[in-house]
C-alpha cells in the first residue's frame, strides 16, 4: 500500500514505473529511494550496452582506467565540487573511537538515539562523477603529449538526491570518455561524440533529442552559473522519455569544461598553455531503463534489430 | 547589514530622476577583490570585456555577491546572466537600475 501524499502527475508516473520495475524483479528495493539492487537481466543489459560503447569508441585508443567509487578526500577538496554542488556530495565517515566510545555507540543504537554524529570523516569521498579521479592523474604525468590525452573511465557514482524516479538513483554507474588537450582538440572530441552518441542511441531504436543543458548548481549563485553555462553552450544532453514524456531524462551528456579543470590541476599543453577538457558521459542505468521503457521488460521480445546490436 | 551609501546620494538626487551614484571606481575595487582577474582591474576601461580579462563563472558569482553586499541589493533571476557582468559599464547600469527600483520615490512611485 502506498502511504505517500499524492504527488504531481510526473511524480506519480515515476513511482508507477518504479513499482512496475520492482514487480518485474528488474530492480530490488532497499527501503531507500534511489538505492536499488539490479537483477541479472538488468545487469546483462548494462554490460551489453557498456560493450556497445566500446564498439563505438574503442578505436580512439583511450587509456582505460578503472577507479573504485571513491575519490581521495584531498583530491575532492581541490576539485571545487563543493563550490558548485555541496548538496549532492557524499562523504564517507567511520567509527574511530575506543572501547568506551563503542559502548556508547551501541547504547545509543539500542535506545534509538542519534549515533551517526560521532562518526569521523575518512579520507575517502564518494565519487560524484566518473571523471573526477582522471584530472589529478593526468596532471601527475606532466605536460600533455601533442595529441592530448584521452581516458576511458567507468565507475559507480553517488549523488545525494533521493527521488521516486527510478532514473534518478543515488548510486548509479557512469561510463565516460575524457579528453584533455587544446581547445580545438577537446571541442572536436565533443562534437564527434554528440554525433556518435546520437547514432549509437538511434541504433537501439530509442527516441532521442539532443538539447542544451545545465548542471544542477546549488543556490542563487548556482542559477548564475547555470545561466552562464547555457549562454556559452557548454553542456548538451541526449534526452529520452523514461518515466515521463513531458520531462525526458538525460541519458548521455556532452560537456566542455573550458579551462576549469586545467586551471585547478595545472594541466598543460606541450606549449605551456592551460589545457582544456571535455567529456562524454553515459548514464548506464538510465539507458537500461530507457530500453526497458520503450522495448518492454522481456528482453527476449525486444525488436530483433535491437537485440542484434546488443547481443550480436 | 551596513547602511548602503547610495541612500545618501539618492536623497540628494531629484526624485524618480537620475540613477543613484554607483561609481566605476567602486566596482573596479570590488572586481579587484573578488573577481579573480588575470588582469589588473585598474587598467580596465569601463567598456572592456571582463570575461576576456579573465573573469570566470565562479569569479562573476563572487562579484555578484560582493555587489549585493556593497549596495544592499539583490539581483533578480532575470539579471543572473553572463552579460550582466560583462563590463564595468554593464555592472554599473544593472546596479543603478536595482537601486532605482528599490529607492523610495523611485520608478514604481513615478
């Protein structure tokens, strides 16, 4: 039974789609909005789509890096993430007390009192976007080679935005290609991926639209940052209707950061100029959900052409 | 919050008339403190492109907050745009407009 207050039509649609995914066994609920287990079928779709990305992008010779879903706290602090997205960040805290503190912890837990306030920050922060560990790693290598750097990353990411919308998870996977180089190199990269991304998604018989977008920056200052990002055409998203036709979901994003990360991490081109960066990101669960929404929950009944693209 | 200086200037100005004093020198000083420019703010003309002079998006946010504090105004949604802060002259015009809107006997009374 649903005891929630009545939502908007969009929220009701999102909740209904989530409930259907859970009933079909594709998502496994945990009792926390935005935190789900995935079934074998769901995971197979994610893995096949991940391979499809490599089919389209693998020949570019990207340096493959796989990081766990945590970034070093000192790198996170330097990344400037808290300036723009303090509301989305998740820090990892742990018990660091002695035996007496342990007894106190257990007593408070037993009595239903607040116990988390005595947890202490660790040196690990949950990864907010798969590319965050890339910039300090590339910076460590010194000046870039003449053709820049291209990196392939894939990680679970965390964003604190609990939602009924199954397409807005708190822990989700993001595959990315990240380009570091001259402004021309990274703009070429981004334009190539806008075209490729559209063709890739159309090969899955999904209804796509590419549109100008902005990041969910925090507060009034954030509205200024968002307007500025739009004015300069820095972010585009590939949108697909998932839980709502009126509010389609961003499944891929194409981002030009200008010299933002170059200045932060002192990334340099061979001639000493501050490097620019761009990335293309794939929201893996969102793409899987788009496929389930448009082709049904039974993957064996998906259109033959789509099955051929994913399963060969 | 500190009493904004403009109220003195506004009191001396004809009601509903000219914009209260917003000096380019004041804006230049705020720009030097909070804009994070690559260029010395003192060398910029009123019309120079501040973004070309190294004003970043985060720098323009800091500048906006500093202007709000200095003049006791709040930039409304439609002014939270890149072009509002593109030059010292543009900033002067925007702040003067906000002061007129908010001044007793200002636009809404005229």
